[in-house]
């Protein structure tokens, strides 16, 4: 290489630097202690929305069973299904 030839900057340098910064930010965020599940009360409507999102997801059921066990999972399902029935009955009464 002659002394007059200039090296061109790598076009991926910016993307690599950005990705490295984001990975560090994510790692720092994940290293912070998380709020224990169930430590913050949410309303029945929000609980029902979350339940319905996971209701037809076998992987979500597997995680729930693994995290909470069969007894707690069953109690959760019973409570959420009662909320669904109540909501559906209320919706029919309003029509």
C-alpha cells in the first residue's frame, strides 16, 4: 500500500457500535432486580386481558405450571374463568 492510499472507514462500524451500546444497556436493565410476580395489584380487567392473551398458548401454560405449580395454576384459571363468565354475562345484559 502506498503512503497516498487512504483506508476507507468500514460502513458497518456505526452499526456495530450502536449494537454494542444497546447490548450493554439491555444487560444493565436485566441485571436490575425485578419486582416479584404478584407484588403489584392490577385490576380485574387487566388480569382478564393478560389471561386471554395466554389462554390459547400452550407454551404460556407450561411456563405458568412450571412457575406456579398445578394448584396455584388451577386457582388462577378458576378465578379468570369466573371473570370471563361475569364479563360475558354483563355484555349480554347490556345488549
